[in-house]
C-alpha cells in the first residue's frame, strides 16, 4: 500500500475517534453509561470478529500458541480496558466533549509510568517534562481555577490511567503473539459482557432508550470501533510506529472540533492555551525519543 494512503487511513481513524466523543455524550440523553457501552461493544465485536478469527488461524498455523499466563494477562488487560471505557462514558455526563478528548489523551503520559511501575522498564527522560507539562495544561484547561474542575474531569483522569495500563500490557502481548486484532477483539467482547452485566445489575436498560440512541450506537459501534480499528490496523503496517502514534494523538483535536461545531462548546480563554499545552506534552513524549533515535514504544491504543 502507498504510504500516503496509509497515513490518510490513520487520519480518518483519528477523526472517527475524536468525533465519537460527541456521539458518546449525546447517547447519555437516552440511556445510562453501561447500557450504551454494552450495546456499542456487542456491535463492534461482531463486526471485527471475522478479522480476528482470520488472524488467529494464520498465527496458529505458524505454531503460535497463547499460553495460560498470557490468557491471564489478556484478562487483566480486558478489565483495565473496560474500566477505562466505563469511567470515560460516566465522565461525559458531567464534562465537555473538549475536556473529554484532551484529558483522555493523557494515557500517552501514563503509559510509560505504568510500564515502569509494573515491569521496571525505565521510561525515556522526556516523561519527566511531559507529565508536569500535562498537569499544567489541565490547570489551564479549567481556566486556571481548580474549583471549576468537574467530577467528570477527575473521572477522565482515572480513565486515562486505566488506558495507560491497557496500552502498556497490549504492547507486550502483541509482540509475543503477533495477534493485535485477535487480542483487541477479545478486549471488545469482554467490555460488551462486563458492561451488559453491570447494566442489568446497576442500571435499568430500556429498549426505548436504546432505540432512541441508535445513531450514537451505530456511529460508536461501526465507525469508531470497527471501521477506525480496521483502518488503524492497516495503516500501522505501512507507517512507522512513532509516526502513527503522533497522528493518532490528534484525536483530542478532532474531539474539540466536534464539540465546537456540533455542540457549540467553548473553552474559557486560558482553556485554549491549556489544550495546546496538553497536546504539546503528548506530542513531546512521542516525538523526542523518535527524533533522538532511542528505543521507544509508542503509546498506541484501541478505539475507546
């Protein structure tokens, strides 16, 4: 595939993820968070499943076997992904789409920190600049007033930590098995099962609400999950990982654009500076190691 087309696929993927925040927030007018997540990921899992089966058969034909220990790690990874999805969806009830995009993107900062805490893999020193820079960006995003930080913003920070765990574990498992689509589809299916179980235990799922929010479910399940994930998988085969990570980091910008154009969201004056600082921190953490030619695992994630 032509590299320019691969880059275009990644840009489309990034845009689909960014605009998904608008639909995720809109869905909360019709149903509760776990209900939406459950239905969305059932649809997404079914659409991606054929690709996952094909990949699994191809790898097993080469003699690759997923061990018991790896299945345990896939289970932990799936739970982390579910918690990230849940916290993000709950957060969008009380915070803006713009904040949702930028604060969620902080998983890029948390991933090397989580990796260091779990397997003692020392992060690139740039993280010591990127992390405080990102926190300063959040401060500005609130208009330099922490009292305006909503419960949803705090939930988004928790979401970013869980996705940092998920990305950290996913990278190692993909290297060991060569099955990114299969493992990710297991994640999607696990989110569907856990979310629906939680919905029936903690919420009151109603067909009327689900049918009223069908556009949000369709966009999130088809475009944000199945289509975007497939574009990501294809594009990353033809674009260097560091370059792909930088392209996909622009998800927050598309979320802000969607919030402004569709929901007419506006940040306080300092908020725009804060958004720029957060984006600068994310790009710095990805770009500096690549430019210096040092070993670096880009923080690429699945659709959320």
